[in-house]
C-alpha cells in the first residue's frame, strides 16, 4: 500500500559540513504541482483580501474547490514561526517537517477515532502512521475522541488565528466554506476545548 501522505519516498544525505547537511528527495512531480496549486489558490484568496485578518477581524471565504485547509497553514507558516498550533486534522508529513525544522513549536492534535476504525483504503494505515510519527515528537500532544471538528488555531507572535470550515486537509474538488479569524478569545476557546480532551 502506498503512503499517499508522504511526498518524498527517497531521501539521501549528500554531505555534512559547517553549514549543515544537504539532502535531496525524489517525489512524483504531479503531487508537488497539485499541492503548490492549492497553496497558490489559498494565497490568492488571502492576498485579494489584504492578507490574514488583523486583530479582531474575520474573513469569510467560499472556495471554488481549488484550495484546501492546508493551504491556509502554508500561508501562515510564511508569515513566521508558529508558537503553538492547535489542530484537529492534518497532512502528517507536512506537520512533522515543520515541527522538525522549528517552524511549529508546539502541536495539540485531535483526530477522530473514526479514522482508526476505517477499514480498506488507506484509513487504518494513515492512522497508524500518524500515531507512530507523532509519538516520536515531544512537541506533539495527541488525543483520539469522537470528533468531526474541522478547525485549527495558530499563534504567531501576538496574532491568534483560527481557521474553521467544511474543508478537509486533502485535495478536494468541492465548494467549501471557511472562516478565518485573528481573535485571542476564539483562539483561547479552541485551545481550551482541545486541551481539555488531552
């Protein structure tokens, strides 16, 4: 069974010196192009509105099926390091890479137990991979309740973003809706209910 969440299947270390190690990865170009298109679609949506919401602002979005929730996280990572990320679903390798490179300092992760119960396809394999990878990282706290929440919150400096909507973290050709806020009260609300589940 192919791991659909892992972009690079082959990673090679080229050399190690004072500037750190150099690595290379081989990956099917179509996956990279699709992810870049979704990220660019989210960027275009946000850029058209002047970027992410300012403090106590709210941005309402109806997408046309060319973006996904992960594109908004990519945009935020380009804004700066995320001090804390509170999330309910994710692209596993993308999150792990950004934990490992220090762009995400702390992650509270809530994923539905239904993912564990999925049979056939990649559900159970994806769940097992997620648990295995997240347990390797002290910065991640994970809980598996009965949840259908599709939300994430990210603290970047003194900005408190929350993205909530119908969209998943996977490529999805459907119309979706999103609400993006920059509000500490909303951030704290999500942090509290997700932390309580831990």
